[in-house]
């Protein structure tokens, strides 16, 4: 009896130590996961790195000669520096987004769970990057629009000004207005007529389970109607300086890319609470076609009765819900 009692006591102590060790390991794993997810969110800083860097302590003043960016009158031909920095901002943002996506797929921010139950599309990462960056209806057409509107003085005069830093309130206003007009154009492409849908937006809808690199894979007409028209209207309705325009443009282009991800992002829970668009929200549109026409925010779909919560879609992953 005494031996049995000592044996039982030893077993309980070993079990207790084992349980404590397991709990400690789980806590450490959870802590590491939280740190990794916080690190992942730094991609948003990278996306606006160029305007942040050059406006910090007016770094652009000591970096570039004044004649490269000053404009004495609206009749003077625009200097290309603002255009170059804007294109650079989007390029740097894309580099950060692509690096983040590679790390995310590889499991550095936790085990990636595909949004749809059928699983994430299978592809070689290198092929995805090349396909993404070489889309003529994406970066080529968008780059042409930016070059043309800038160099031919088609932007409001304030956009050529380097004075001041990034006005984040106006950045938010541009994102909201851009998404609102894009919602309207997107809805019209679906509804105005079968022919318009066929030659404009239907090519993009062949991706019913999209990957991040499908973001700009569609048609020239689709990019013109749903991206360029809203961009030009937004620019003419909200006055910005070059840095605000730069931050808005990089955030918009890269956010549009990130919502096509085949995996949820670490920040999605917070975004959902704020009414910001997530990959799961956009996957609803690609899967069902009739809901979630907005991209960056869920406000317009909720106001117009076209929002469908990803948790209501049975073919989506339980863990995403």
C-alpha cells in the first residue's frame, strides 16, 4: 500500500510537471505567433515607405535640386521627379507585398489556411510573380495613365506641389471615394448588359478561387472602367499634394493586390471590425459573383444591400470564419 501510494504521488507530480511544460510550450508558441503576426503587419509601413522617407525632416529638399521639383506657374511643363517617385512608391510597395506573400505562404506568420475549402491554387511562386508584374491591363496601362496625366498637366495643380507632408485625412478620403466610384463601376459592369460584362469584367471572373497574383489579370476595358475612371474622378474631387497622392496610390494598388490573396492576413480580424475589405470578402465576389462589389471597404455593399459575410459561404474554410 505504501509503495502504491508513493508511486501514485510520483505519477501525479510527473503529470503536473508535464502539463506545466506543455502549457509553457503553448504559451511560447502563442507568443512567437503574435510577434510574427505583428511583424507581418509592417508590410503596410513598407507600402508607404517612399513618401514617409522623403517627407521625414523634408529629406527630399537635401536629396534633390530645387529645380527638379519646383514649379513656378501652371503653364510650366511638369517636372518628372514627382512622377518618378510615385512610380517608385508603388514599385517598392509591390516588393514588400510580394516578400510578405512569400513569407506568408511559407508559414512564417503561422500555418496558412486557404480561404476556400477546395484549397489554395497550386503554382510556382516565380511564375506567379512574373505573371503578376507582366499584365498589360495592370501595371502597363496604369503606368501609362500616371505618366500621361502627370506630364500633360491633366492633374489639378495641387498635385504638383511638394510642400507639406502626407495628409492622412485626405489619403483616407481618396481611398473611400475611389472605392465608392469603383463599386459603382463594378456593379454597372455586371448589370448594364451581358455584352459589356463579357468584354470587360468576365475575363477576371475566370478566377473563382483567386490567388494574390490574379489581382490585375483581366482585360484592358476592365482596368479602364473600374480603375482609371475612378482614379481620375477622385483626383479631380479631392485636392492633394504629391506626397498624399503618392501614399494613396501605393496603398490603393497594393491593397487591391493583397485582397486577392488565397490566404487570410494576420490583420483581417481588425479589418473586419473596421469595415475594411479582406481577401475573404473579395473571395465571396469571385465565388458567387452577385455580392461584395467593393474592394477596400465593406461600407458601400452594406449600404446597398449587396454584402455577403464570408462566414455564410459554406465552401469557405471554417478557420477563416
